[in-house]
C-alpha cells in the first residue's frame, strides 16, 4: 500500500503562494466588477456627499447630544450628528458649491467590502451588540439589527463609496474631498473608535487596480493614530504612511506604530506654531523619502483647541494653514489628493472645515469652477 508523503516545506510554500495568488485574483475581479467608480459630469464639483451620510438613531441621537455629550461620554458620536450636514450647508452658503453640484456616491456593496474585509468580519456586524461596541454608543445594542443596518451602517457604507470614488475624481481633477469617511481605526479584520469599515484601505486597493497607481502616501493628521490602515499596509511597500498623532490618547496601538513609515508624535497641549513647524519638517522629509502617485489625506479637526478627545490646542486658522500646506505639497508636485474629513468632536468643527475649504479655493489650490454660483 502506498502512503501519501508528508507535506514538505517546498510544498507548503507552493500551496501558500497559490492561495495568495487566488485571493489577489478574486480581489482584482471584485474591484473590476464594482459599480462604485462611475463617470461624473464636469458640472459637478469633486466634493462628495449624500444626505444619507448623516447617522440617525431613531431619535436616540437627541438623547446622546442632550444627556450624554455634556458628560464627555461616547463623544465620538458628535462627528456625524453635528458635523456633516452643517458642513455642507456652510459650503453652499459660502458659495463653494451649489446644492445640486455635490457628487453623490453609491453605497459600497458586500462584494465591494469583501475586497478588504473577510466574510467573518462582515457577518459580525449583523450583531447589534458588536456594532454598538465599534461605534461606542451602548444604546445601539438594544436596536434590532435591521434598524442598525439602515440607520448606522448604511450611512457608513455610503461614505465608504464616497472615499473610493474620491480617488477616481482626484486622478481626473487633481483633488477630491469626501465630506465624511476617514475611518482610520478600522482594519480589514477589526473595527473600533466609531469606524466600522476600512474605507482608506479600500480606496487604495481600488486605486491600485482601476487607476494603475502603484505608490500611495497616506498623510494622517487626525489627532488619533491611524492604526487601521497601518495594520492593513504593514508589509506593503507601495504605501507610505506619515502619521502625526497624539500618543497619549486612543488607540494606544503599539503594534500598529511599528508600521508607520514616518511617525510624528505631538503631545497634549501643543499649540499652533509648534504644530505647523513640525508639519513643515515632516512634509520636507516625506518629499525626499517617497514619490507618491496619489495622496490620501485624513484631515481630522480633533486637533482643535477645546476638542475633548484630541487634547491639542490648534486654532481654527491653524487648521486652515495645515490643510493649505498639505494641498500645496501635492499641487507643487502635481500629485492628486483625496481629503477625508475624519474626526472632529465640537460643533465648531463644521465651520472650521468650511473655512478651510474656502481658503483652499481662494489660494487656487482647488478649483470649484462656476457651478457654485448657479
């Protein structure tokens, strides 16, 4: 009787290589068959937003704002409750964009999400308890999951679609801003910190395949460490990560910090001038270290003075100066840039972001055309 020979190291290596190749082929096919990339008329400004971005907890959001937020408990929720809709209204009233000239993205489908996320993770989101832990809003655990999908996860999936589409628009127009997204605490297998889907990782994988881009720089200037994308691109030399964050706040992910190409730590209490000086130095180093074909800019406003989570002391004008520096860095090198609004936990954040976008327009770092006047 013949026996099956034991698996040799060579055989195991071949099997692993074949499995990796099959997985990459499946990922590529999913990306190529996706409908998230579509042609956008030139009459539209590359500002991406849909009314369905706004999170609604069937009235629970009012309770959170009135009762919970004053005690700084689960304050992350304010970003989508008080930021996104007011920001778009400011952009309209400031004449940056007409109300009919935002680009509305499509919702990321299950197949789209499977480009990065395993089925096991997506299935875990069918538990309201799991979602409540990720978004850090305990009352969500009490809702039927069908409502959680509709009122919480659907807006997230729309924003994911916006982040992915933003790369295509940036390649075509030079820039694109998703009025949402920037879920940088979510990796392919784990959500957290109000981040349920890894939109940054998805955006980059789509750009690799659909835009023939081979080098991407992530500039993460949210006050919190972007541990999600750091884990996802830990061994991918096509992605260079510049992360400027406060090490004394969430997420304290020391493993993910090992994968940051350019780590710039900014301590609690840092003021505007010192912050901008550190940013100037960081961008100068990045320029010599990596030559990107696309920049994904995670532009959180939780660096603002008074933000209960960021713990920095950056002025509103400092935020505008920060964004201007990043856009100028890209413009001078003709690098397409995707900006994501990411974290911001004060009512004033919406006005600050709008003022920054107005400043970018005045400095001719973005071109909003004439549609805003229509």
